[in-house]
C-alpha cells in the first residue's frame, strides 16, 4: 500500500493505481483538473480517507521546519498527513512534498519526474530590512508572493532558500 498524490491519479495507468490510498480532498481536485479521468479513477478500488486533525498538525509542523509550508495547498497537506500518519511511501512529482518527506526521513518516489535530489530548507527574508526568520507553522499559505509582513519594519517577507 502507498499514498498517491494527484499526479499519480492523473498520469498512471489504472492498473498501477491499485492498493493506493488517497485523501478525500483529492476527489474535487481531480474532478476540476480532468473530469474524464475522474470518472475512471472513481470507478476503481482506491482507499479514500479523511485526514485526522492530529495528522494534519504533524504534517504542518514538519513542513514548517523545512520552510515549505507556505507553498503547500490544502490537498498537499492532506496527502502529506496521510503518508506521515500511516508511515507509508508517498508517490508524488511535487518537489516540495518530496522535500518535506525526505527531511522527515520518510520514503517518497516520483510519478513521472526524476525527483528531488537533495533536501532544501527555506526561510523568510524581509524585502526591507533584510532580517531572516524561520517559517512559523501558522504562516499564511499561497502559491506566490509575500508570506507575511515583517515584525520589525512592516515590509513583505518572502520565502528564500537557506544558503
């Protein structure tokens, strides 16, 4: 058994999806991305699970430690929480999910890409006063742009790779 990210649901042959575990939140995502594929995926025997809040909290903490949390979606967090909570391999092409899993010592495999080669850490850096801070676990999440405002000068804080 293994946890499957949406990339696997969209791209793998149906037979390869057997014994997969998925988050309930992935149902809406796959319907939005590919309604035709969704009908096919929903017809096969996958295990769809709700994610316990305790597992979500653990996933948020692990993702905050690497700094990847601000750029993970709700569905990403659900998939991560399942893999960590069930202690199962995660199949994903999402480099941020691979980064978090590898930093936690968990097994991850790629769906179609080559996969992450190293673990990165991210930090928040102020665009004004240049102060650097770790990424908190209660940070706002979005795909791009500022993550929060600086506590010192009020300027936007951006996610940057730790050097």
